[in-house]
């Protein structure tokens, strides 16, 4: 049985006709009417997939049930009093039973089809029922597969739409479209079905089918059986070998390998042109066997890169894979890529080692990437939420269960706090006081020395654990000391949280972690101060977090913060006829900013753009506005990419953030800027400000002025302390309409002492004291294992500044899509429920186009995964719809999220639609509507 997943947003509803009208035709499984040629006038498309024509035959049932077949149930066509027809699918015993049509001869691989069906439900139904549009793909030698197109939730006596799109990478033996979904006993009503071709490319369809079906390697001569045929050196010489180094180096597979030698640049290597052999919007997997030789380099980075050039000579370099290769043995490297556009030239090459080091290649394959199986939801039995897994945490039994890591000394003393740290109290609620005892760690000769405990058998996979402790340092420290709760997981270090201690107070330490692979040994230990500095630790708590309980709390906060009571007050010439009139309220736009990062190449992919414009109302450019992109060489400007992206956003009413004017981390500053003397650097900074902000004045709503100032200091070190504030002042003078932000990472998660909330506040206040017009606080949100109370605590602290807070680059990462979805929900709910947060920007959503692996919401070829479904479900939850009747006072009331609404009023004589805006406010919003 296929699972019913989260719904897509639905379209405005219309009232369906009542039953009891004349039955036109009936059809049951096993009694299907023959398809006569006379009825084929409705066929409006052929196998060429011409655009804009409906490929569904008898799409509005005017021809009875011709071309339609019930799936193990009965179906009727009903004529409504209006003259319209609709199909009623009845006697349904299973949710998958519905009405289907064979569309095999009318679809082709490589084309994208848009689907829209008007549907309803009837029967003994409380609330609503899901209706799904699905494809059944039947194959000659394997079981049928199913492709979800769209889903919507439908209430009784309403018409609604189920919408979506699909494309086929290869052609199965049979393609059947059908509508299904409601539970047994519920009748499915279908008023019309439209499937149109959005895009078609004959050559692409043939090639895509060929590649997907044959799974061929698109690399010619991949193991060098034909010598160096089809291969070339990229700025260097290539040589064929059967062995090297007196027979010490031989192929791992096959008879030959190739060396790229006489290399004078890191980008020199071996290449093959693959123009015309790659298809856009198709994911490819690349595998290579490599090693290095010579120049006294034993280990170095080797990369696979794709170079593309478009017909208008725009170039792109796509990093596909990288690995640390050695001179000792062959190393396998793997990666994936996808082309959004249609380049005129494509070259794949292997590069990376320093000049003088040879690259050896034994094989290279590029194949259509097999789709990974969906992640199973983790099954966690008896999670024991809130139960501390640390033994003898209160030290009632001395140091029992604790042991010293290294040669330090542990002893128990009295005098630590009796209450839990605040974020732990928020998670655990009422709790027994702490004992007041603490571990004193002395004789520390290494930073990593401290108290430790084995917790291997107490951990459960996929559970998110919160970490909490009180820590303090002894006297004699020279400067602030970093204290860290760390985990040794099979000899790998995992950060459980850290804090900076700079005096003799007790400090709260908070953090989190999660283990997703079964470990053989896990040790937790507290470390960090400099050798010779005593460490004090009290009340260590590590416990699994009950996220669902937190969500229930956040829903209440969200309702209070993001919604408002609305009174629609109707008036008109015949006000008496308004009483009892039907009112249908549908939100068309949420005013809260939900945005995503995009890149220039993304907008060449229609599927990407479609998801983007439907599900986000703000955006930020990943790289295209950064200085190293707009001026890679001094005086050589590239604003074309940003201009084209702005045009797309403007055409869809999407607002944009400007990221970023400068980036304070030295490694991100282009080499020509780093090479300038201080006077020339100051001039370049001023030119950058003048050029960027004058060109785009009024076009970017925000600017991140100097990115990551807590983690870098390039401009400040070179140009003095005042330069940061002057950047803000000048930007404000050049574009007063833009809100100017600070922007940094690890502010919200307790894992980085450089960017703790207290340090961020001090940094912002320092800028303001210098006159910098800081207008907003950017929290990037690249987070692992988020815990709600820890995030909320950071937001509370930053909120005292009274500035709007935005999550500017939010992403979460887990191989398991369900865990990723849970993490994303934590972040979105915490942000949306907090009064200081004014917007959320995801740092991408499409696989292979994100900075972090396993963070995507949409798989490379367009399938929405569990994380994406969770995002869509939350957006639907945070969108208001209501319906009812005008009361005797001529009013209709509802409570809705802030944003824009369409209000449909249906009286006995007419239908009227009005648009209203629900803005923020404590008191009910009274909206007069004259009819």
C-alpha cells in the first residue's frame, strides 16, 4: 500500500452540485465500454508532446466515461443542473481505487507535463479527505512503479484542485494516470482533468531515454583500452602506462592507466570533452580511480571538475568530487552533478595536486545516477525523554562512574549552583534541585584533561540529546578560557557544547548532539582550559529531547503572535439578503518572509523555478553579489548574473536580500584585493560600495554589510577599527532604503564561543557606538541537532537589542530524511513563534546545489523528499482558510495569519470577490466590505 503524504496548498473552492440529478452513464470494472473512433475528437495531443494542449481524452466527461476506467470499483457520470458533468467513483473498498486513463501514446520522456484536476468527495465523511493524482508506470520485466504528481485535502460539498507536474526520464511499457485517495466508503467526484505539456525537446527525450535505459558510461574509452583515444592533457602532457616505478605501480583494474605529467599549475590534468552526451536536469554519478606520483608529495587533494560553456560564452566550473589521494595506492573518488541549462561545450577533467606532482588515472565513469531509496523513519523504542543518562551526576557517590582523562586529579567539593541552567529548565520543566556538589579537576597538564564517563550503552541512535552543565575555572588563568563538553565516538571528536569562562563565576554550558551510526564506544568528557588551570564541573545533564511536546507549546505561541481576529462587516443596497450568505476566505499570501538562496544556474531549470516561486516569497543570491564574483579581477566586472536573477525575482514579486557587500574572513577575499597596499585597499573598498549600491539602489531590501565579523578581521586588521562602522555609514548614505545587517554563524546553538549571543550583542553595540546604522541581526542557522530551548534562549538574549532578527542561511543536515525533516521543523517553529524574528531564509533546497550534503528538500531530479514535505506541510499549517455564513449583524468573523486574502461572498443573486490584508495588531481587525 502506498503511503499518503502531506498535502499541497489547495486552490479556491467552489460548491459542487447536489446529488440526485440524472445519471448519464455507468461503468464498472470488467464492464468497460469500447472506445469508438467517433469520440476521438477530444484527443488534443499526439506523441510529439506539443505544448499547451490537453492530452487527456474526454477531460470533462461530456462524452460519458469514454477513455476512463474505474479501478476495481464503480463509476457514474452525473449531469448537474448547470449543464456541467462530473464523474462519481463509488463502491470503493480501498483508498487506491479510483478512475484511470491510459496516456502511454500521448507522453514522451524528457517533456514536463502540468496536471490540474477539479475534484470533490461525498459520503459519510467528517472533516476532509485526501485526493491524489498518480502515475502507474508498468514495465515489461519488473513490478509497476508509482509516481506521485499531487495531493490535496477536500471537504464535502466543495470542489477543489489537485495540481502538480511530472516528467519521465525513460519510457515504460504503459503509463496510466489516475485519481485516488479517499478512504473506503467515500465517493470520489471528478469534474475535469487537464494535462498539458510545459516543455518538450525531441532530441533530449531520445537521448534521455537512451541513457536512462542503457545506463551506459558516457565517458569514451574509460579504462584506456584504446590508448589515449578521446583523452587530452589540460595544460600538460598525458602518458599511457601499464606500469611505473620499476613495476611498483600497476593498474588496479584493466591493463593500463594514464599519468598527467609535466604539470605547472594545479588545474593541469587529464580531460575529455563530453559535449552532447549529457542531458540537462538529469543527475549523473562520477567514479574514478586515482593516485599521485612524484615531487616528494605523499598525499594531496585531487578533484574532478566539469567545465561548461553556453552559446553566449558564459563559463561555469562545477566541482564534482574531491579526495585525498596518496602515492601509496589507488583511491576511489565519487561525486554527482546536474546541468540546469543546455551548454554548447562540456569538458570533464581531473586536477588538484601542486605543480610537479603527476596525477595517475586508472578509470573514469559517468553514468545516470540511480535514485537512492527513501530513508526509513527511525524507530526509537522507549526514548525516555528528559531522563539524564549521566551516572552519579549529583556526585552523591563521590567520583563513582567518573574517571580522569589523562593524569589529572578528580575530587568532590561543595558550593556549586542548586538550580539547572536555564535552557535545561525550559526543556525539563519542574525538576529536583541540584546537590550543590561539583568535581574539581586539578593537576591538568593538557587542555583535553578533565572528568570523563562512558555512555556507550545508554545512547539511542537518531535521538537528539541536550547537554547542560555548570562550569567554572580556577584562579591563575591568563585570559578567557574555552570549556567544552566533548564526546569521543569511536575515536572521533563530537562537539556537545562549549562556553567561554573569563572570571571566577559559574557559567552555563549548553549544547546538543546526535549519533546516527552505531558506535562501539562513546565517552563524554569535559575539557578546554589551558594546562595548569583548574576546572570545576557540576550538574552534568545529557538527556533526549521531547520535540513534540515543545511543538505543542510553540503552536500556542505562534497563534498568539502571527494571527489576528478579523471581523468582516458587510453592507449593501439589499442588506437583508446578506444574512446567511456564504463567505469563503482563502489566504493568497503570507506576509511573513519565507525565502531561499538561489544561484544563477538554477534559473535555467524550469522545475527549480516552479518550486521556488510557488513556495518562497524572498530570496538571497548564494554567490552572485559577492565581491569575488562581481569583480574577480580588478576592473573586470560581472553584474550580468545578478541582473538576470533580479529580473526573475521582480517578475514573480519576490523580494531580495543583498549578500554580501564585504566578507571579513581573509580566505574569502580575492587575491587581487589581498595584494593591495592599505591606501589602494581603502580606495577599492570605497569603489566597491559606490559601484554596488549605486547600481542597485532600491533593488535589495537588505544588505549583509560585512559578513562574519565575529570570525574574521581582514579589513579591520588592514584599515583600522573604524572601517567596519564606516562601511555601514557609507552603505546607508548610498541606499537609505536598504536595511543593513550584521550576519554570522553558530550564534544560536551553543557550539562556538566566538559567536555566542553575549559576544554578538557586544559586537553590535560596539558598531552602534561608532555610529553604524545597524538595522537587523542575521543569524545564519547552519545548525546540527537543534534543540528548541537553546535556540529560544539565544533569540531572547538578542531580542533585547530591539532589532529585527532574521535566520539568513538556514540549513540542517542528516542522511535520514525524517530526521532532517524533524530538525527543520524545530528551526522553523522556533523562529516563527518568536516575536523578535522577522524572516527565515533557507540556504537552498535543491540537491547538488547546496553548500552542505544531505540538507536538501528536493532531490536532484525534482522529487520532494520528507524534509521538503515537512516544509510544505508547515507552510500549509501557517496559511489560513475559513468559510461560513454572514450572521444577523451582517458580519463574519475568523482568525487568520497575517497576509493577503481573497474573500468570496455568495448570495442568492451574485458572487463577489474582495481582497483584504490582515496586518499585525492586538485588537480585532474590522474590515468593511460593501457589496
